[in-house]
């Protein structure tokens, strides 16, 4: 589900009287989704609720996010949480090389016969 949809669902639930809060590891995506309130955790994507096997940390993060229902100053507020991932994950992530194949402006064919078949099709 796209992040904007999550923001729309959260706003609709709020309209119906159900308080919501979101957890996010991407400030920009969360700001564009504009949920009623969100907790931001500067962790790698996919670890929004905390590090694997760190139950106490996960409980702290969840408790802080739920606490925003009572403490958020206004709609659309994104609150950064103080937790810090224990390694330099951003530096390592930026150093990963792009292993995708080169992109071309024209179609590429595996075999010459494929190119001929494409040219002959209407």
C-alpha cells in the first residue's frame, strides 16, 4: 500500500472518531502522506518499530508513538523519537553500488530474432 493511502486512511479514521498515529522511517514520505500525527524514527526502512529482537526498544517506540495521541500539538505533526540505530547504517547504505543493468532510450533485445519479430508486429 502506498504511503499516501495510509495517510488518507488515518485521516478518515480520525474523521470517524478513531484516533490514529503512524510510525515512519522517512520524514519526506510521511510529510507528503500528511497523517494526523506520526512518530519519526531515523532507522533503516523496514525497521520502523525498532531493531529485531530488541523487545524493550520496540515497546518504548510503540509507547512513544501511541502517546502522541494525547500529546501531539496539532494535526499533521511529525515527532522525532530519540532512539539511535547503533551502527553507521546510512554511510553503509550510501556506499552500496547500483547493480542494475544499464538503461537505454531504445528497446534492447536478447536475440536478433526478437528484434525482427518486434519490427514485424503491428
